[in-house]
């Protein structure tokens, strides 16, 4: 369901922004009326979800181990790099602490 009320749209956008990068919303330019109208915010009920999460090597059926194909794990990481300024940013603008400390670990 689309969120129609501008105040509710702003609150949803703020919540998402603050979830991704706490402190950013207060420091950012707020969307103007045209941008707000052009942005679709959806309210989606989560009726069901599932996840398969485990650690360690694969656990295959015994007969699968004789099949001549690779099996294993590819570990994935997402590591933030050093902040990079917009080339048009005033070079005297400091990088905010919330950007320097950015981490998805919470």
C-alpha cells in the first residue's frame, strides 16, 4: 500500500535514512515538495518470512560426496572503505563523525 500523507512519507524516509546512517537525516537537506511527490513510499506487511542461516561447511547427503563437483563455502564480507568526498564539495567541509565511524555492526 502506498503511503499518501506527506508527513508519514517523511517519517518513513527519516526512519530508513537513520537506520542506514544514524545522524544523517538531521544534517541533510530535506526533500522539497516536488521530490516528496515523486518518491513512492510503500507500507508492506510482513506476513511471513524465512531465512536459512548456518555456519560451517556444507552438510550433504552421503551419496552426494561421490559426485565430482566442488562443494564448499564462499565467505562474504561487506567492509566500508574510507569516506570519499563529492568532488564538488567545499574542501573545508569536514567529514562528520557518523560517517567516519560508519559500521553495519550494531
